C-alpha cells in the first residue's frame, strides 16, 4: 500500500520546521492498519536513522516525509532498492520501490 498519507509517522525523523505536534489520531489509524495487515514502512526499515523528505514548503518552512510504501513483512527480503527521488509534475518527491525476482513456489502436496 503506497501513497501520500499526509502525515509524518515519526515526528523526530520525518519532519523539520512547522508545527512539531504530531497528528496522533492519523498516526494511530495508520498504525492500526499496519498492525492488522502486517505492513511496514520499508523506506524506514532500510534507512532507520536517515532523514529524507518527500514534501516541503517555504513559508512557513516545513519539510516532511509524507509518502510511504507500506509492505507486507514477508516481502522485505525481496526489496532490492527503495529510495526517495524527484518526480515530474508533482509537489512531492517519489518513493521508488524495486522488488527482486519472485521465485516460483511449487507449493505443497495440496497445491
């Protein structure tokens, strides 16, 4: 699940400037979905302490990481690259996600 969630999940790492009060009800809703579906912010997993941002404004100054790929925990090992890159005709940077080859699973005897 990916897109603009319009809310920094970690106020300390994902936001500079602006109002530093997190939108707790939004973060709580996203965390509930993550817990229910075993989803994780793959960019943060691959970059645990790095600050990088996907959106910003000048007046008042604020930059945030608002865009995420939340992926199923069983897919983490397939991620070969995740990055934040400039995008065309958007006010947000893109979160680039690349998955490696999924090897065929022959399944078990009941497959």
